[in-house]
């Protein structure tokens, strides 16, 4: 089940987006961490939870016999009041792009556009690309975090 939640290919710059104590950890669904750190990281926390629940409902509809997915949903509904609240609405959505803002402990709020790409032939694997706006405050902050390069 953990393989569904983790990205195992990391770019060095992506590690700079994390708190120093989290660097080197696998990236997981935001709801894997039912704690203040996850709520603090995502500026739009309620929207992140709602989108995650709606997307998981979409995946569950496509794969109704997937026991690992059912176990993940059960775990999230049991462990997260926020997720449970959005799950019971029954909303279904496939998110392909959007904007996310993250609170970085040193750089402040960083805003990215995100694009979601499904792997050809395996809709269960996705690549999510975060891109700062050209000449944006986020791009400048990332340059500073990277050491001015």
C-alpha cells in the first residue's frame, strides 16, 4: 500500500521545499500525516483535503475490487476527520492541473502551478510537476534556497 503514496524519484530542488527535518523522506499523500505539520504546509488545506478525497473516489470507482485502495480509504476515513468529512459528500473529481501554495519554514509561502500526468497504460501511476511562475517571488525564493544559483 505504501507504494501508492510515495514518489521514489526525487529532484534535488524538491527536497528544498521540505522542512529540514523532513528532507530525504518519501513524499506522501498530504493526508498520510494527520498532524499539524501537514495542515501548516498546505496554505489551502481544506481544498487539498477535498481534492484528495474526490480524486480517491474517482480512482475507487475505476478500481472497485482494489483491496489496497479500499484499505487506504478506510485508513484515511478512520484517521482524518477532515478526509472523512469530504469523503461522505460523494464528490468525484479528476484533477489534472491547478495551483498549490506551500508554506516553507525559511522562504515563506511558495506558489506553484501543478500538472498531473497519468502513465500510459497504468492510470494508477502519476507524475505531478510543480512549476513556479517565471520571474515570480516563488522562483526568486527557490533560487535563494538553492544557494543563489
